[in-house]
């Protein structure tokens, strides 16, 4: 069964600290993996997208890694800010159909405290 | 910021009413999607469209219907709202490119629906 599991479910950190969010997937075949940031009451916004051949991709203070062999990805946030408080969603795309179906994780709810 | 809009943002309505959630995008995207998301849960695809006059049901069974008469517009309709329809509804769009592995979905702000 194609699944995307994220951990932790929720995380609280102090402003300025770093944190790492995890994503494990069983989706096969695999096309790409995306990380989205979803602020409360808003739609998700894309942070990074990685294909099979990419191991690391950065977007400002966000760095995503991908290990396609172990089917794991992580999102590292450096020097957290209050505005980083949001849900971070891992999304995996397959190529098993013309739709290129997306599988969504439930997200990690990050809270940054001052 | 993506040019994709949803109205209304919030809607409280009584059981049995007919409602239409609006979604429009000005990016000229061919593909459009409707997702349903409950608090703390993953997004579930309920409808999608590859272009004008193309609509398909998604993975999650839904009593809603959609139409795609114009490229930029993808409204979702519930003929008779029920409390079980209470949820957040997110609209998204993306380009349809040949072998588009890297296409990014742009999401609207969502509509929070509460059916009493």
C-alpha cells in the first residue's frame, strides 16, 4: 500500500533553534518528493521538489534531503523564526498512472516560540 | 504568490442547502484539483480536471460535483449539504507539460465549510 508517514506529528522549538522533520514513504514507482508549508487556514505552498537523482535541495533556511534507497526524506530548518510556525507536508508523486498521483502525509505541526 | 482564488473563505450553512464553492486561477493552468482536508489529516483528492469539459472523480468518494466550462474556473457544488460535509476544501492548479515530473501544484487559500 502506497503511504507517506511523517514524524513527529507535532514539534515545539524555541526561536533561533534548528529542527529536522522526517518523511518515510512506501510509494512505488517513485517520481518526485515535495515538501509544502501550510499556514493555518491557508493552502499549502511548495518549498522544495526533488526527483530520484537529487539528494539535497535548499530553499533559503529550508534544506530537504532524499534517500531514494531507504525511501526517506528530511526537511531541516535552520535558525527558526516565528513565521516558520506551520504544518509541513511531505508529498510523493508516482508515475504509475497518467495522473501522476500524489500521496500526502498528514504533516508535522511546527510551533516556534519566542 | 500563486494567482489562484477561492470564495467564500468561510461558509456556515444549514443542512439541505445547495452550495457552490468557487475556484479560479489566472495562470492559464490546464490541470485543476479539489482536495478535502480535515484538521490534522492529509489532503484527499475528490475531483480533478485536465482541461475544459474534462472532469474526473478523485480517490475519496464525494457527493459533490464539479464543472469545467472555462479553463480558469473550476467550481464545486454540493446539491444538499450535510454535517458530514464539514471540512476544508482546497483548490489547486498546475500546468500540463510533456513528461511533467517537476510540475508544482499551486493551492488556493481554501474554503472552510461548516454545515449545521
